[in-house]
């Protein structure tokens, strides 16, 4: 069963959280779980698709974050975006997607948010996080 089949609806966010998550000046911190159970956190640019409740991160399959998710399919991940004393944390289930159409969709959304195309190295994939919990403060 795919992740989207298991979830009934994307979590709702306020207009202020939506705007915060789409601000092109912000980056996030993505936390995944290594195979040994320790945490790996990396700064990343990401996109938020509120209608689908989906975070997308462009990367390569050989990156630590992708390898962590490939080693433990369906593991929990978090994406946290902070600006001063305001923050939003998105929690959900992550997966690495190699499907060309979905990678292209991730790249298109990235270019729209950050006003430039993402890098296109060999082995490019998109990490998708199906968000089921949202925490925020001062947003």
C-alpha cells in the first residue's frame, strides 16, 4: 500500500503557516534516522504542498538522508523551518522517489519557491514526506 492510500486527508494549516512554509528566504532542517538508530539532521531547501500535505526535498540517492530512508522504508522524519522565534515542524513518513515525473514535479516546485532550478546531478531523486503532524509557534 502506498503512503497516500493509507492517509485519509492532508493536515490543515493556517494561512500564516502556509505563507511561512513558502517563504523563499527560509530553509529547513531535515531529520532522518540512520540505520543504527541515531539521528541525522541536514539543512535543506524544500517545498511544501499544502493541498497534498507533502514536503519535497531534492537530493541524490547517495546522500545520507536518502540512504537513511532507503535503509528503513516508511520511517519517521521531521522538517523544521525556523526564522527568529517563529518555527514550524512538519512530521511524517518519508520515502525516496526515483520516478521521473515525480522528480520533475519536485524540481518544478523547487524552482517556483526559490526562483531558480535545483541542481541536477546524476542520481537525482526527491524525498517526499507525507505530513501527518504539524507543530508551530509564533507563526
